[in-house]
């Protein structure tokens, strides 16, 4: 297994914040994954960050699409909602996360 270090968590948090993500909270954490709850353009998102053997990956889900008991690293992986993102490094991952979030916001029906 590949571990996500505290410095990696702080790096991705700072990068996402610099790209417009606000109120990033850690909702869940284990040795190789961290799940953030963050706000972007008035939408709440669950953002899973994990490290694989050769790359980083993420899954982004609108927070209101899942009941709060499922806001856990292991559940997020298996729910059908959301989109996966893969990248070589944390910088690329953060940029792709924000791009994906923008796409999700555009696709979400207006209520």
C-alpha cells in the first residue's frame, strides 16, 4: 500500500484553495485516502484523494447526492455518483479536480 502523507494532504488543500475551493474540511481519512468536504461556487463537494502505485486519483461527488453516513473513503469509491480523475502529481490532480467540478456544475439541472 502507498501512504498519503500529511504533507500531501496539506499540499492538495493549498492547491485547491488557490484554485477557488473554500471551506475544505477533512470528512474522513485513512492511511492511503483522504476525503474532503469542500465548497466551490456555492456547491458542496466530496473529494476523495488517494495515492496508487504509479499515480494519484480522485473521485468528486456532489455532497447532496449522498447521505452523510456514506461520507467515508471506502464508500465513496463504490457509489455510482461522481467522476474519477487520474494524474501523475498533486498539482495536475488539483487542476483536473477543479476542471471536473466545473463540468459537473454545468451538467447539474437547475432547481
